[in-house]
C-alpha cells in the first residue's frame, strides 16, 4: 500500500523516481547540428570562454544569461503591455544586448563544463529548461517590438506556433534519441531578433508599419512570414522524424511509447488558450496580451521540461500536468461567470503557473544534485557523508539511537 501511494505521489508531483534518476545518470548527450551561423559563431565563443573564470559553474552562466534576458524583455513589456505602444529607443537596445548576452552565455556553459570537467546530465536539463523559459519572453518581446498587438489574431498565432515549434523539437528528440538543429535554427533566429530590436531602436517601432514598395504590405509582415514559412519547413521535417525515426520498439519513442502521445500535453495548452481568448467577454487577450501569453507560456515551459526529463530518463510522459490548473482557473471563471474579473483571475493564473514551474524545477534539480553528489551553482563537489561506525554490542541502546539520528541529519 505504501509503495502504491509513493508511486502515485511521484507521478502526480512530477518529481523523479529512483528508476528515473538511475537512467538519468546513464544518459549521454547527442545532437546533430547543421546550423549555418554556428561555425562562424564558434570562433567568437571559443575566444570568449578564455575570459570566463574556471571557478564559475556552467549553470551559473546559464542562469545569469537567462536573468538578464528576462529582465530586458520584461522592461520592454512594461513600456508596452498591450504590444501596441512605443517604447523608448534605449529599451530596444537593452533587449538586443540582453539577448546577445544570453546567446553567448548559453553557448559557453557547455564549453565551461568540458573545460572544468564538470559535465553532467543536470547541465543539459538545466540548459534546456532555461531555453524553454527564454523562448517565451524573447518571442513575446519580438512581437511587442513589431507592435503585433494591433493584430491580435496574428500575435496569438505567432506566439502559439513558436511555443509549439520549441516543444516539437524536444518531441522529436524524445522519439529519435538526439537533438537536431536545422540549417536555420536557434542561432539564426536569435541573430534576426537582435536585428529587429536594433531596427526598432534606430527607426522606432513605427518602421514596421511602413509599406513595402510594389508589394504594398506593412513591413511587419516579413518577419511573420519568415516565422511561419521557416517554422513550417522545420515542423514538416520534424514530423517526418517523429513518424519514421523512432528508436524504440516498432519505431516508438526512447521509452517504447507511442510517438503521438506527446502531442496531447501541448494541445491541452494551446486549445484552451484559444477557447478562453475567443470566449472572453472582457476581451482579455486583446486588452492584456502580454500577461495572457506569459501565463500560457509558463505552462508550455513546464510541459516542455517534463518532456525533456522523459527523454533523458527514457520514461513515459504523463498526459496531465499540474500547471494546467492555471488555465483551468480562467476557463471555470468564464463558465460559471463568477464575480471575479478575468484580469484578476489572469494574475492568479500567472502567479500559480510561475510558482508551479519554479517549484518543479527546484525540486528536480535538488533531486539530481543529491543523487549525483554535485552542486548546481558551484564546481566544488559536496562532501560525502561519513560512513556509519560499526555497531558495538556493548554500546547502550540509547547511544545507538543517537548515532542513527546523527547520520540521518
């Protein structure tokens, strides 16, 4: 009975079981990179790593870059919460710098790990987890820079498609066993985003409303077309891998499960987001697009992290996630027409989803650090607990009890 309770407790909380921890320790990172810009950026990254102190932990670089990137993105969102307002030029410049710093530190963390001999599965999981959060804020900040709040349907489509693409990349990894980077991938997209920020800083966000000669469409249409065209090609390639590249039994996933099951968690995020957006009596998304997207972006980040864990531990992916309680608040508030305003419930949703994501990430990192006997933000190895002293039959029972309590502490 206790074992059954423990099993369901682990499944419902999402924390790692002893079997998952064992498989995680045996996990080896694999990737295939055909990115166009990566070979050129490697020259800069290889020279930059020499300026990083050897005492700095790789995960410290990752979290520092993420913090800077989120701060600059939130600064832009603060000045334009409706994704329609013009922000000061210096804010766009800071966004460009923040994204460049994040890209650099994100590339250096792996090099620092190999340089200091501290590579571990935690580093890969930590890196992908930070990427999942960064994707939400960078994509949203780019949409704000383009002032896509004036076209709510386009803003919603770009955001949800971007979140789906990031999730699909890890879905593909869960099927084929290694991470794939295309010709136009993360590096190229980040460089393009930096260029967009700088264009908005120099010419103002109104530049995206200027019409292209001959074609006669606003300039903001170009990056949107690039997202859907380039993303569509990448998505089609990943779909082919999902249906034909499974490494499990009968072309299944690494956990020998159906290649289609991972579609359910992302659909349970995107579909409610669309329904709530369309059914909102107060035009919640149109009036508060940034806050709305952050709420569902945090849910997307959480389920992506769960997918990464499932891949690295070769375990089954759960269809339900606790973060979905956040969107459920909005849905039930609409359905029962409660006195609470949708804007108030949206804030509760954001705070809950943020708490859920942070709690899950913290607990999983603590579990892995304890199991692998490593620190998350320090290169120094934790001291191992001293071995218990051999029992002495002449020693009083009270002393034996005291010793066992010391070992537990």
